[in-house]
């Protein structure tokens, strides 16, 4: 909850970089979020219609219109997906330019003595890097809005059949969410701590491999020192990353097992109801689609912000 306080300032910068682009990006994402649910509902009627042939019954009226409707929804989804990519590229360019200009303006307004403070310089370096690194987080926020709408729509479908299905899905989602959010926070904290180290590494990499410093490196025999210093810093960063990723692998795998139990509990329950004759084949297909979509959405790990 504390980290959510950082979202409004980011959204403000994003909106200022291009209001019309942001508006259409979100609007199209909301529209496309409902299309998987609509396709699943249409497919349910198509499957039930085909099943009537096996029962020696005629096809329902308007059957082929349902097939055409599903094809039209699929085509619309493809077109809107490419439109979203188009607006994402526009937003990326606008946001990068807007934030870079703001950083340059703030830096130009500061006194020269401020640059002598290493803490401030680390903060300025993070702001400069995040002018491009935050693009992944912004795009992920857009996808999160789209996936949340889709998940809510599929949840409404499941509630129509049985609230127990939704309860089992929630049991499967919570462990994965807690695990991913916890380790995303730890990753952010680690990257924050590593900012001074990475700044030193960038400096050593630039000095050790630039032609401007080649003469001094040869004259004072500094190549070995700079190389060893860079190797030590990179090894330190590597060991910290490995330690955190190892913990994430263990606990993430454990929580994923708990989540899968919830998902397949809902799947088994829906199969049981279908065997008992309470669900049709089309109902079972729609419920299975809703369960698999919820599983796919919740199992996509949140992209941890980088520094």
C-alpha cells in the first residue's frame, strides 16, 4: 500500500506527456478487455448448438450468425491489439521526451554546490535513468488495467454459475499476488541500494574503455586497478541478485503450488457439475475458459521496477 502512493505522481507525468494518447490508450484497452469474455459466451452457444446435432436435434436459428459474430470479435481484437501497440509507441516517445526535458530543467535550476552531494547525485542519476526505464512500468500499468477488467468480467460469469468457483479462484490468486508483490518490493529496495555501485561501474566502464583516458591508463598503469575494481563491484551486484532470485524461486514455486490447488479445485468442481447434468457442454467450455484466463492473468508476475 505504501508503494501505491508513488503511482499518482507517475500518472500525472504520463498524462502531461500526452492527454489524448493516454485517453485513447485506456479506452481501447477497456474495450478489448471485454472481447475475450464475449468470444467465450458466443463459443458457448456455438458448442451447445453443435451438441444438438449429436442429440438428433436441429441447429438453433441464427447458428451461423453466431459463427460470424465470433470471427468478427476475433478480427476486432486483432485490430485493437495493434492499435494499442501504436498508442504505446506514441506514449513512450512523448513520455521519454517530457521527463527528459523536466529533468534537464530541474538540473539547470540547481546550484553547482548541490552536485557535490553524492546522495543528491544518486537521486539525479536515478531520475535520468528512469526517464526511459519507467516505460516498462507504464505499459505494465496499462496491461494491468486491461487484465483487471477481463478478470472482473470472467468473475461475473463464474458467479452466475456458482459463487464457489469464484471463491476457489480467489484462493488460487492470493498466494501468487502476495509472493509477487513481496519480492517486487525487495527487488526495488535492492536496486535502490545498488544505485551508487552501478554508477561507479558505469564510470569505471567508461574510463577503462575510452580513448580519452587511454594515455593516462598506460602512463600510470591503472588498467589493472580499474579492471579489478569493476570486477569486484560487478561480482557484488551479481551475488546480491542471485541471493534474491534464489529466494524468489523457492517461495514463488511454493506459493504457485498452493495457487494451482485453488485453480484445479474450481476446474474439478465444474467438471463434477457437468457430469451431474447441471452444466451443458457449452457451459463447461465457458467456465473452463474463465478459469484458464484467470490463471493466466494472475500468474503473470508483476514487472519489478528497475533503477
